C-alpha cells in the first residue's frame, strides 16, 4: 500500500499550506518594501533553496539530458511564474491578503479550462461544479 507522502493529494495539500503561509508572510514583508524588490528577494531565496534541494538529492546530472523542448517550456513557465509573482506582490502591497489570495487562486479555474482545452484532460460535471464554486467563492471573497 502506498504511503500518504507518495500520493499527489498529500503534496497538493502541503503546497496549499505553504501558499497560505506565503500570502501572510509576503503581506507583512511588502509592508515597508517596494513590491518588485520583495519579489526579487523571495526569488533569490527560492533559487538558493531549490539549488540546495537539487544538490542534496543529486539531480544536477539530469539537467544535461533535458531536451530543447523541455528547456523552452520550463523557461516559459519560469517567465510566467515571475510575472505572476510580480503581480501578486503588487496586489498584496495594495490590497488585503484575505482578498488578494482568493483572486490569485482563480488560476485554479484557468488551469481547469486550459488543461481540458490544450492538454486533453477530462473533468466530469461534478468537477466542473467544483471549478464553478471556486470561481464564485473567489469573487465573493474579493467583494467588499
């Protein structure tokens, strides 16, 4: 039997926990800091942390086996992440974390739409109801 830590649900929930901590910690961090500088500092910390993990797990050798297509899509993903973080930190600087984070999570809705449209993933009616509820909830939380 698989252990809990081997499943995707465990890691997705852990990611949600860390994302929640990110919003609260970042909101405090941008209070007296320009949002773009705060994003740079966060990015440098992430870079160092990821390099430490890759070094500790011996994954550097795998980089030489990446295809040009993989490099392209990871580069584009990195640019999208950077743009997302810059926008997120700017939004945190200007708004309440309790309202900014739910709107940021509309990315979940967009991933569902794009995943089905471009990756051939399938969601059933129950799944789409959940996606609609996420969208509605994000909008309701963001409203004054």
